[in-house]
C-alpha cells in the first residue's frame, strides 16, 4: 500500500514532540488523523477515528502508553509503534510484554521513524497471516458448535487455563466475534472492565490476540 494512503494516530504528552512528530509524518507522506496527550485519550481516539497505525509514547499521564497499548490491542488491534526516551531495563521489559510491532527510541531522526514504520507494517502483515490461519481453525469448529457459526469452548478447557467463570463467559463472547463494548452490554459490565477480562485471558492463555485466544482454548478442548 502506498504510504500516502495510510493514516496515523499519534500520542505524546509533550506538545513540542507531538507537533514535531506530526510534521515529520506528514513530510513522509502519511495522513495524521488524530493526536492525543495521554493514554486514556489515545484509547478513546482509536475507538472513534479510523487509522492504519499508531505511534504511542510510553510516559504519559492518566494512562501510560504501555497500558493504553494493552487496551487497544485487546479491543481494536492495529499496528502500534512504541516511542520512548526511557531505556531502563524495567521499562523495556514491560514494553516487550505488549503486543506491539516496533519500538522507536527518542530522540529519533526521520529515517529512523521511516524504518520503524516499515518494520511495524511488515510485522503486522505477518501477524495477520497467522491470524488467518488461526481463523481457519475456528471455521473448522463450526460443525460442532451449539450455535450456528460459533465455535464451542468447553468450561473444562477454560478451567485448564485457570479462567474464572466471568473470563470464560467473555471468551465465549470473543468466539462470537463481539467487540469489548458489545460484550459489556451483553453481560452488564463496563467496557473498561471487559478490557481487563480480555487482558487476563490473554495472559492466562499466553496469547496476544482475540483469535489466538479462542483457537488455543478450542485446541485444548479437542
């Protein structure tokens, strides 16, 4: 895809960095469709503004970039580049636990940003291909489903992973293809609460995507 057709959302609490990043991205040919000053704003921005990828700083108020990335990838996955000026081992290790596609150390030059975007988009394509293979596994489970077109996940499989009753309920809704907001409405919980349930499911199943979570549970039940 031509870079000029790609849109990007960016988040950084330093206005000078935010403006500079927007300027560089524009010069590189990308369409900056939204800017955020904190992690919570970034999460809401992703929910309402269509974009092809996100550049997200780690150190931000209200919700840091690592937590924001967790929420975004659990709810509405898209390619994420994490940018940071902090390089201590604790921060780097925490960032590695988040399913993002590339890292960018500040301060950075235009060519470094360009390279990070290329890496992120390539990684995303590879992950999407893996997701398609996992989706094929889900499709193969439809014949044994109790609901037309929805794979059945057994409670026994959920217990093997240590899922709580509520997490099992959320996982079943994930198998139905529901968004976190839709799951919240159906089980009477806030979207942020569902976000946490999905995060815990990912941790317990050792996966990073919704499809992988469902596929892993189905594999254990087979």
